[in-house]
């Protein structure tokens, strides 16, 4: 196999895919080339005029003068086990590290500088392959605290990372697209409130616990959980506490925020306009979500945030006085609804398909405090 290559001084055009997958250990650009160089013996091809690294190999040491890593620069690189991304890098283009299957470690000298890199798209972030980020003195980050200087997390910044915990400081108001896509995080702590969680931000991830406080910051912000933000994500315990303003779904997609997600325990607080805010036609946030236990926080419950949702058990909160649950459609199913003592009026429990799962019999618990069940209260339900 080819292990080394010399780029002659006459060469003025190079396609990085030409040697993709070759186990190279040496790359040299001849002196006198007016387009490319391999400065400081870096074992890479650098576009001199732009300081863009366009092709690297398993022994590449990225010079601090480089500002961009080009598309497919390391794609399919065999034997690349670790890579140090200098603080001077401002952009990494798509597919730069795609299929680097041997990559185990990504090193950044400065976490704050890492957080402002523009990772263009799929395959741009080497963490997708390595999963572990090291900083400064080669210390592995298990508990990631986002620097307080950042008011949002840039797109694809930590795509594929594995963490024990993630902490967002109280000044952070947003998470851009794909920021934690394909990640594994035991605990997510958000100390402030978020205005937006963009498309695919946590999609295809595994999360143990997450508290997701949301807030409408006014006309300059769109308070939104984006398309597929938690698409096919597995979540242990999720709390969406009381929020301020309307929280909307991305209405321009067929991928609702929690499409095909699995959530063991979900607690939802009360929003001033949860019905129209979260529901946009059939694009409801929890479409086809599988939820084992669902807890509501408001005293009066009336919204249509679910469609084709499978829920094992639904618990209404203590202090509920009027039970008013208008489910989105009869394809949503549950096996158990608990109405606490103190509820007086059952206005509506409509649209449910009650199911029996294993030894659990389809059940609605009506407390002794209930004095009124209105007409058609269980319309559209099947038992």
C-alpha cells in the first residue's frame, strides 16, 4: 500500500478524495510550489493562500497557522488515532473526519476556542468518531461545563460526544442544530432558561436525566423546539418545567421534536398557550413517542401535544380540580390514568385508546371527591 507521497512543485490542483483511504504516513510538498505547502514538516497539504488544510494523514500535526480544515481532508484516514485541533481553527468543512474509524482522541488547547469553531455539517466534527474530547494538558472531559462567555452552543459543536454530565450556565439561551446529535450524556443541567433548541440538537442520543426550562425572550427570539430535536432519542427522566410565553414546534417539517423518542418518565409544566403553541396541525411534538410514565404539573389540563403517542401510565397532579384532557387523536394509547383525590369535575377524557399491557389492566382511577362527570366525558375512547 502507498505510505508516502510527494507533491511536485508544478502541481496546482489536488482532489483530497484521490488518495482517500490510503494508509499514508508521510506527505511532502516540494519547495517552490506556488499553490500548496507542507509547512513545518506537518505531513499535510495546505493551500498556501487561504491557510486551509486540504489533505492529511495519520501522522499529521496541524500547524497553528492553519485556520480551516477542508472538506474530506481526513475522510477515511486509516491509523489516525488522535488529532490536536489548534485554537486557530475557525471552521471545519463537511466530511473532514468522516469514516476515521480508528480515531480515539480529540484534543483542543482551549475549550472556549473549540466552542466557536464552525463545524459545517455531517462528518465535520471528529468527535463523531472519537467520542471523547481532551483539553489543555491532555485531560479528558467527562463533566462538560459550557464556558460562561457563550450565549448559545454552536451547531455540531459536540456531535457524538460521550459525557457523564453537561452543564449550561444561566447566560446560555440556545442550542443550535446538531450540537449534541448522537451523544451519550448521563445528566444534562440547564441553569438558566432556553429560548430555542434547534433541529436535531439531541437527535439519536442517549440521555439519562434532563431538565429543559424554556422561556419566551420576546420578539427578537423565536421560542422553539426544532424539527427532530430529540428524534429517536432515548431519555431516562425528562422535566419540562413551567415556562413563559408560547413554545412552538418547527412547523416546516415532517419531523416533530420528539418523533420516535423513548422516554421513561416525562413531567410537563404548564405553559400559557401549550395547545396552539405546541400543536401545528398533525405536527405535534410527541408524535409516535413512547412514554412509560407521564406526569402533568398544571391544575387545569387541556392541550393537544400528542399524536400516535404510546403512554403506559398518566398521572394527573395533586390539586387538579377540573379534568379536561382532549387527546389529539384516537391513535394515542394508554393503559392507566390516575386522577388524584380532590378532583371534582371530570369534563373530558377523550380520544384515548386504552390498552392492556402484560399484567396491567386498562384503568382510570376516579377519586371519591369527584361530584360531576359531564356528558360525553369519555367520547372517542376505546377500551
